[in-house]
C-alpha cells in the first residue's frame, strides 16, 4: 500500500520502524532509566510537553553539547543538525559567548537597570538589519507579542494577518488556519484560545498577493506578521516579488508589517530582510542571537518609535502590556553582545551556507538514485527535504505533503546512527562548528536509509 505521493510501502515502513525502535531502546539504557524517573513529577517524563514528540520511546538525555556535536548520557556522540531548532545555530556554547556570559555571571545577572552592553547590541542590530530602534525580551514569542500590541495601539485596529501554517511562537493570534471554505478558523489542537481566532486573525496563503489584498481591504487589520520565507511547515520560499508586494500592500492599507527573522536569519547575517533589501516596520528575532542564552528583540523604524513615544504615558508604562521583569537583563545583553559581534559574522555564514548546499546535494543524490518523489528546499545555512515531487508554494501544499510516520522513521534511523535532525521537519541547520565530515556522515546515512526504504517499495 502507498500513501500520498511518498510511494512507501506502509507494511515495510512499519516493520522498519519497529526494528529501529528496538535498536533505540537497546542502545540507550541510561536515557531509558532517566526517562522512567522523570515520569514521577513531569507529565510524559519531559520538562516541556512537546518533547514527547521526538522519535523513540523516550527522549535522548544530553550529557554535554559542544560545537556541532552532543554526547548523550549513554556516551553516544551525535552530529547535531537540529541545533536547538536555531537556538544553537551558532554552535553549542560558542567560546566568545561563554567568555562574556561567564564574566557577567559574577557581576550581576539581572537588576532592572541597563548595562553598557545594551548600547553596543542595539547599535549592532541597527546596522545589521537597517532599523534604528530596538527593545529586548527573553523570547521571540514575546517580541512578536509586543510588536503586535504596538501595532494595535498605533493603528487603533484589531486584526492580525498571518500565513496559513505559520509558526511564530506561542502567540494566541497565530494559531489559526484556513478551513475548506477558506475561512479563518482555530488550528487543530489549539489549546485554550481566549476567543476564536476568527475574531483576532485573518489567515492568507503564502505567495497569494490577491488573497492578502482582500484581507487588508476590509480596513480592520493592524499588523501583518510574516516569516519572509516559511520555515515551520518545511521551507516555502517566496515567489520573486512576493515580499515586496506584501510591503506595498501594507503601506497602501496603513498596516504595520512585522518580519519575523527568528529562523530566516539562516539566510545571512541580516536575514532575508537585509539580503533582499526589505523594509518592514518591525523586525523580530530571538533564539540564535544570544548563542543559546534566552533573549529576544524587536526593532522598529524611527516613525514607529516617534508614534510610540507620543502615545504612551510614563505613569502607565510598566503595566501597559509591554514588559517582562527579566527583559534586557545583564546576562542576555552580554550574550548578545559577544554573539552578534564575534560569532554571527559574515565569515561564519561563508562557512555555513556552502555546507548546507553540500548537505542538500547529498540528499538530492540519494533522492535521484532511488527515484523517491521528494524535493529539497534550501535557505542559506538551512535545507530541508519534503515528501512531494515539486516545491510547495504555500503552507497548505506543504502541510498536505507531510507524512508523520515516515518522518518519525527517518528521524529515528538517523538518531540511531548518531545524527540529530530538527524534529517535526526534515530539516538540517549548519553552525560555524559544523564540518564537511559531519555533512558526509549524514549523506552516507541518508543514502543507505533510502536504499532500504525503497528496496521493497
Ligand atoms: N518565530 C519563529 C519564526 C519561530 O520559528 C519560533 C520558534 N520556533 C518563534 C518565533 C518563537 O521562538 P521562542 O519559542 O524562542 O519564543
């Protein structure tokens, strides 16, 4: 039997998956024991619920991570192509970040007062992304939330436009999708929405300029929140001119445009925004810019800064919905200062991007050799394969190409051979510490995997 366009024999797949599960259990007795203990006080035995979704019967417990590798508690070395889903895109514990953070740790972690590092960080971000003013949070989620709040405040409108199958962190307004009649509705398993997302959100497909214009023309939209290329439903690249059309329509309808570069920073030191000379009103980024230390930030134009300054009262500024006691703390500022200046450099991308291409070439060769009807997408230091013959143009197409069981199998096969992929995708990310040998290890593993998978398909 085959499902979708994957042409994979399901019985064969299920037998292979059983074999890999058994091998996983056999190789990892210490992780298994820790998982058992973890269940006593953490549901699912994990510190965050989504960690139960990793393939295998329990998560791999990490002993130490360094550069592009980590070792689990069973002593197995892994090539890490997940890199904390971009949180560790600059490698695990980069030396410059560790030095700066170590120094700051004994000089005060958080005080509610600024440190001098904040000046260098905001100036560096301004130069990197072309937006003059910056504010800081601890997560990209919070940065998105704050940008949305300001957009509502400045426009006096309520709705947010997002792309179908987007992900921008745990932001209430974004857990919406299009139903079969192309109406906005709650995304499957949206947990505890405050109100139906149809009240807060209008969803459009990526690369659908006409659909976007229709959504904006109603006159009630405060903000468009976008990734300039989708990265959370596989990689979906913009058609030529799409991001520029989004900007034009935002201007035409007086809507605030927020570019979320949290993942698309993989395109280069200034993300897609700088690479393609885009001009959002806000830019959000988190995860990688602190080398793994929690931090997030949002930048905005001088016009936005001026409108905010004129409309927010000093007396209420701490309880107006923009905040976070630990935001802008000395530790995350020190981490960002060192990471942005010394680690996340053009030179680093000059190393990372050719490696991602080499990884993608290796995957493509295996796909070609087996005739699997799959395709590859590339975005700077990131690449991904998907189970459809042609690249998806929007989130719906990308979601339709998904195959959960097949994905679990491919990830588990890789994990059993010491390679960690980004979960919930077939994605690989390169860091400055990743080597050609790491990429070649994946290429060999993947070719053998596909050979076996399709040998009876
Ligand atoms: N924006 C994008 C594009 C993301 O992919 C994510 C997380 N994957 C976030 C924001 C939220 O980041 P965090 O979970 O660190 O808040």
